[in-house]
C-alpha cells in the first residue's frame, strides 16, 4: 500500500494514497473536524458533499469539503474551529 504525507494542523502524518481527506482525518483522529456554532463536535455525516459538516481548510482554501477531496502528497489540512 502506497502512503503519502499529509500535514494535519501542522503535524506530518502518513496516510494511504487514494483516500479522501475525510477518511484520512478519521484515520488519524476522529475529533479533528472542529465544532458547530453550538459547540458540538462536527464529523462526517453524508460523505457525499451535501451536508457541509466536514468543512476544513485545504492548502489555504477555506470551506473545503473533506469528503470530496482526495489526499495528495504534501497537502496541508487545517480544521476550522
Ligand atoms: S460529510 Fe457531508 S459534505 Fe462532507
């Protein structure tokens, strides 16, 4: 299995190539998706780009949907708290 390096909130993590950012975040730490405006934890819900629950910052792009993006080598992912 080929792995690539992803930077999650500044920490380098090895994840399998070909998975979504959401899957990579879940694989590394399921609590990384930040919070709702009500202070509850966000997480992957629909997994198909509809609910917006998995929003993160990817390579500086705010509001990126983690379930709709595949990981790439050196990608920088920041959760939005
Ligand atoms: S989990 Fe619903 S948009 Fe990503």
